C-alpha cells in the first residue's frame, strides 16, 4: 500500500518511476534528427566545423577565455614537450549579466578588461562560451540565446570574437594577427577527452551538468543536412540538450513559469544546478500545503530563503547535522523521513533524465556497440559530482537503459579543466 509520500511523488510526477524513459528517448532522438535536418526543433544541433583531431604542438601558447554559468575565467595555456597543458596567468571574475542586465558595450568591456593583460602573449585565442551560439565557418560564435539566467539581450546576434577584438582595438591594441576560435563548453570538453584519453574508444561525448547542462557528440557529416558538410568525415555537434522541450508535472510547470524564458530550457530546469534547489523549494512548499510535511515544519520553512542545490544536497549528505539549514528546521522523525524521500526522489528523477540524455547521444553517434570499444563520456560539472547521489543514480540508469536495453557501452571519466584545455586546442586550430 502506498503511503502519503509515494502518493505525493506519483501525483506530481516527481519520482523516477514517473519517467517513461523510452518515450522521452524517442522524443530526444526525433528532435535531434529534426535539428540536423534544419526543421523546427527544440534541439538546435549546432554544427561546429570542428573535427575530433587536434593540431597542437609543443610550445604552443593560447589565450583562453571561459565564459561559464556564473564565472568568467581567463588564462594563458602553454603546451609542454609532452603536449600537456600548463595554465598560468589565471583570473576569475563574475560572469557579466548574472546579477543585473548589461548592455553589449558593458559585456564586451568586461571581457576586454580581463583579456588585456594577456593580449600580447599569443595571437591565438580560444573562447569557451557556455551558451547557445551559432558557429561560423571562420570559427566565430554568434549567441542565439542565454540560459542560466544571464541577462545580456543586446549581445544576441553579435559576433563574439570580432566584437571582443574591436573593443581591444579601440583600447589601442594591435589585433590584426589575432585569431579567435569560439567553442561551446561541451565541445571543449569533448576535445579535451579525445586529446587526453589514451584508451581504445569508438567515439567521445562531452557532457556538462553544472549550473546548466549540455551535450556534444561526433556526427557523420552526411547526416547534417542543414549545411553542406560533405559526405566524408565527422564533426562535433553541439546538441544544446538543455533546451529539449520536456513537459513533466504540475509543480514543474508552476516552477518554470517563474523563470527567465519560461518556455525555454525546460530540460535544463529539470536537472541542472541553477534550478534543482529552487525547484525543490517549491516541491517542499507543495508538500507542506498537502499535509505531507507538518504545519510546524512549514512555519519554520517559510522563514528561510529559497534553497540552493547545495543546501538540498547537504540534507541528503548529512541529515543529522544541525548546522545544515534543513536539518535545523526539523523536530519530528516523520518530517525528517518524508523530507529525505522527497529530495532523494527529485535527485533520482534528474539522474534518470540525465541517463536518457546520454543514451540519446550515444545512439545518435552510432557507436558503442562493442564493449571493448566503448564511447568515452567526459562528464564535467560540480552538480554531477557534488550533488548527493546524482552520479550514483545516473550510472545506475545508464546501466539499465543504455547497456541492458540498447546494448551500447560507455565509460564515464572526468578530465580536469576540460573547458580550458579544449578551448586551447580549438584556439590552436585557427
């Protein structure tokens, strides 16, 4: 017999069991195909004109920009005699547009402020840009939209590399020989995987689950029908998987309606670090309203700010540590148990969706059918590794869905500093 927690989770589609993995997988693959064909799709399937091969040489120096979910990083990367990247001149500042809306002038001015100290150290610039952008054949990037609550609407449609160089030129720098290669962070993650992994593999996938989420994989040029990519070879596709149109339960709909661009990035809003905590806050409020959690707990919960993903994860990590905010609100075992099961269910559901996402990328690549030659997935992002039980559940569902059902095989690894390393490789290729 189901208890009130099970009934609550089922009613609002919050459990992993409420996720029909084959139905969502079919939708993923259909949207991927439409995106490659240039048809209307929630998955943009952005060609990158970037192959799996790298052209780095010992001694190469590359200026690297890394525009992430909340931080903007700059550094110089030098490849040593073993072609290993060495990072120097590292700086981290807040990403423009996180706290308040910025104009295009302000956006590129902040970027230039942090690049100026490096500009004479190399003519090659690798720009890792963690948002949807159309990549030109000249390897510049044109933002299509911002996710992760970034507010810089004037930057949409502008060439990132050209605009940055123009700002530096206005400041008196000679940029005539500078070349910029813009890559998405998942594309950079994939490039880093191919360069760093010496294991036998049939293909590679870059996957990020941090503030936001995205996936990149290698696709046959002959399957990319929306551009003239030729019949031979492969290139990396930026899936923009966070934008997959996904309709779940009523609490999801209520939550996304209050986010920036409420009809966009629905998949990201169900699994990524910017949203799991705030979504859980709304779930807890609903559980209090429906009597799954007590009125007394509800009165104390109403006094705290919106949960972060870290705070919700803290409870699952150490549910007896009263230094953690959620633990400090509890005074009954019934509430403590119900809260644990609710938050664990949110994490497990996110993990199952993550496994479906990765399954779609592997199946679309056409690789991984031989266990001795798996697809290597480079998974990057603090949400994936630091959120309690998320990695554990993801691996569980990868085994159940991808390996047992579809007979495809993968190995999940983590290459440190992948976005920076991959952007440096891209910067060497222009």
